[in-house]
């Protein structure tokens, strides 16, 4: 084929790809713009969690000795090695990378489950969520929980797909098992495998030959030796890894109060933390709260579905862990919350389309109306971070460390 014809063919393919996926391209550009804009200069200095991150000793040897939050530490090691000038932007760049990947994971998950429309609605609402923007632009450990839950949901959706290429499953297993180093996440991984164990057995049977079967098993246990050497050092390490706390002591009344607070912080008002939030502003706007109720109702109706069990299981285990441990971040539940919100909006449109099954004008009107409401919600989320939170004196005072 002549070079000019080949180039013309490639250009035509690229144009068709852009035409089919232009909304996802806009979503990707929006995500990068939000996460990168003034990431190093929006606040006057470092917060206390970022100061601790700045003085974390990295490198393969130190990661081996303390592998907790392995995924985040590996990204930090690579980024800090590539850029010797550790200014505020570089310090926050690993979190930005994991935050962006989390948005991709949730969008892909929704696309596999419910199609393009639901994926786009969920993707735009997630990346403009103030709490997601906060943890993705802050050099703290919180983003590990956002990343972990998002990857867990993506892995779940990929295992359910019938791929001919078996490498997909090996990579998925490696990725999911690597999350075992996030404090408290082991219980969620056990829940994941408990729901999907039959699927894993079916996949294992499709592998031909001892080598491939061995690789599949290896992908599930490869990180275990690194974890064992860390756990055997002390009982404190074991407790920190398993429940995110160094003590088993518990006050039942205080714990129940914390459980209620977790639910309140998720739905009604945010945590009173100037590093991450604006006073006691609501975590979700009215659209998010209503869509969350609808999405929850939808999954309760389909309780026997595997995805319903996983989503509600993550919520229950996550709430119990967050209430018990001061180290486990509330952001662990955010990907599930936005899956419920996106599903709720999709369910609302489904009900609307049943009322107008054939009228194209009415159906288009419904989509336009929902799109406008989503756009307003996105604008509200962006303004609450870049305008309200960024200019509040108490929030700025929390970033008073200069290094």
C-alpha cells in the first residue's frame, strides 16, 4: 500500500475514533484540567499530611521493609526519581496520577456494566466531586483508598467479562492482590474473592497447560512473601495492616457514634477537616443525594446480582473500618457512592423512557434536561473547591508549612 494511501487510511480511522468517543475525550481532558490546574500553587504551602509525605523514605529497600500503601509508594518513587526538584507540584503529582486513574477505572466499570451514557454521567460527576478533587491534589495517603476501591470495582467487572486473551486475567489478579498492602483493605479483597470464587475457578479451568495454570496461581500469591516478612516483625504491624489501628480496644458507644458520623459525612455534611473540606458543607448536592437514593433502591431490587452484593458489601465493611480506624479514609466509599449515583440517574432515565417509548422529541428532552442538571452539579463541585475552599482563611491556614 502506498504511503500516502496508508496515511489517509490512518487519518480516517483516527477521525472515526474521535467521532465515536468525543465525549470520553472531553471527559479525559476535563479530568486532567481539574487535577493539574494550579496543583502546586493553589495553597500557600504544605499541610501536615504533605509534610509527612515529603519526609517519607522511599526506594525499593525501604518499600520492602514497610510495604503498606505499596501502589502509592511505587508511583512516588518513580516520580521523585524522575524529577529531582521536589516542588509542591511534583510532591502532589503521584496523587494526581492515582486520582486520574481512579476516574478512568470507574468510568470503564460503568461502561462495562451499563453502557456509554451511564459511564459519562458517572465519570463527569466523579471527577468534579469536591472530595475526589481534594484527595487527588493532596500529597497524603487518602488517595490510596480512592484508587484501591476504584481498582477493585474495575477488576470485578473485568473478571465477569469473557475475554479470549487470558493475559487480562493475570494482570487483573496482580493488580487486585497488590491492594492487600493498603491498611484495612484485606477484608474488602476477601469479600471480592468470596463473591467471585466461582468465576475464578471457571477462568482457571480455561487455562491450558501447567505453565499457564501456574502463572494464574502465582498472580494470586506473588505478594504474599513480602507481606509475611512485614507482619512477622511485630503485632502492631499486623493490626495496622488488618484494621488500620494498632489497638483492639473499643468503646461500643463511641464506635456506634463513629458509624453514624461516617454515614452523615457521606450523605449530609462533610468532615470538619480544613485540609480536605470546607467547614461542614454538604458532601453531596441535591442531585447526588436524590440519585444516590434511586441507585440504592435499584440495587436493593436486584440484590441477588453479584455487583449488588459487592457494592453493599464494600459499604458495610468500609463503614465499619472507617469508624474504627483514624487512618482509613472516608474516600474508600466514594467510588461506590458515585456508581450508585450514576446508576440512579440511569434508572431515572429508564423510567422516563418507559413513559415515552417512541416519542423521539420527548426522549431527547429528558436527556437534555438531565444533562443540564449534571452540568450544574459539576460546576457547583468545581467552584466549591477552586473558589470557596481555596479562598477560605481557615483552609489556607492549614497549609502553612513552607519547605
